[in-house]
C-alpha cells in the first residue's frame, strides 16, 4: 500500500481530477489554495510578485496496479505541459495501515 500526494498548479486541478476519474479513484483528501515552492520551480504564493497557488491531493492506494496506471497517466499529462516547473508532481510513501 502507498499514500500518494499529488501537487499541481491550481490551473491543472481539473486535469488531475480527470485522471483520478479515468483510474476509478473516487477517494482522496484535497487541499486547495496551497502556497509553496518546489525544487527548481517558481514560487506559487498567491501574491502579486508570485501569483498562483497549488492544489494538493492525498490518496491512500491499496492496489499497486491502480498506482501504476495513475503514474503512467500523470507522465502522459506532464508531456503536454510546456513549462517543466508547472508539471504535476506525485510523491509516494509506504502506507502501513488504514484505520
């Protein structure tokens, strides 16, 4: 099992939600209007100097095959995003249990 965090510019939130639907993932926790800066990216702080904000999703995935398909779909979506700093990020962490 894995816990997955998906971080994207809020502009791409709809694309991420479409990917979840495509993979029949209808369970997640979503944070909107999240400020931050990734490694090698421009800050998204919601200010005049650094406009834009992020969306973060947390998903507990028990089925590794779903994770593989989601990973492939995110890579495909990222290939269509022109600016590397705007690409969708996905972080995977081992998940020991769900209570």
